[in-house]
C-alpha cells in the first residue's frame, strides 16, 4: 500500500518538477528572497532560509527522481526484452542488464562486430545491384593458336 502511494506521489512530483511553470515559480521564490535581503539586512538568518530550503528540496528531489528513473528503466528493459523474445534476435540478450560491466561490454562488442559485418554485406549487395556486369564471371578466352615460323 505504501509502495503504491509513494509511486503515485513520486510520479506527480517528478511530472510537476519538469514543467516550465515550476521553474518560473522557483525563479520567483529566489527573486523574492533576493529582494527581501535589504529588508532583513542580509542577515545570517536570511541566508539560512534559502540555503535550508534549497537543500531540503534538492535532497528530496534526488530520491523522487531516482525512483521515477529506476521504474522507467525497468519498464523500458521489460519492453525491450519482450521485443527480443518475439523477434529473431538472440534471446541471450534478455537480462544482460544484470551482468557485470565487463560481461555487458563483451555483448556490446559482439553487437558492434555483427553490425559492421551486416553493413559490409549490405554494401556488397548494393554494389552488386548497381553494377551487375562487374560481378558476373566472363568465360575465359581460349589462347590463340601459335603461328608456325618458317
């Protein structure tokens, strides 16, 4: 129950934090704080208010945004896994996000090599389609009979 409540709150806060109106509101708060500086004599308390407020908001936002990004990452990974599962791709790629960094790098290099090989094959086929005569074999010429010397 708490997880659902937290997820709902995190989603709403993350969505609201990314809107332009939220940015404008934050800028307005900073401007009001700055303008109030001379009124309060730029005291330590005046500085402490903005420092404490921004620290608390930043601290809480880090966890909310991280939670949202974690869920988004897991959801995207599940969708990609399903696409791999139902396609002709290798099922070995499902779940590689749980491997070590070195193991993932090994998979990445394999994919890169396979992509380069596929590009070369595609270029070769394209060249054959553009210039079919150059790829056809010509029959070898028979050597001309040697002339007899007199």
